[in-house]
C-alpha cells in the first residue's frame, strides 16, 4: 500500500473530508515516533508491535564492473517487529 492509498483509506474509514487534515494527522504520528526513536532507540506499541533503531555495520560489496571491492557506510535503520494482534489483523483473523 502506498502512502496515497493509505491516506485515501484513512480518510474513508474515519469519514474525514479534508485530504490535508488526514496527511497532517499521519505526519504527526510519524514525527512523534521518530522523535521517540531518537531518544530511546525502541518504541513498543502494546499488542501491536515494536519499532527499533538499529546500527547497521559497514559491509563489503563487489560490483563486477569495478576492479576493487568497496565498503558501504555504517548507518542506522528502523526495524519493525509485528505483534500477535497486528499479525492477526493483517491476516484477516477477527476471532477476538
């Protein structure tokens, strides 16, 4: 699902008429999440999942057109581990 599709889905689900208002609400959530990740490196959403900021080490890459192997730069990436309720919702199980 792209961001545009998600905005349309959220707009229809919550019966909001303003596209701009929906975008602002979604951006508020992501900004709060990124700020919390910068401070704590881990955000747990109860029964939904865990967002973690992890350090990725540099690694050796070899491109056939290049003569010598090169190394990537170390960086931080955000990983998401889905909780059991999120997995059930994603799979369409609504037994609860």
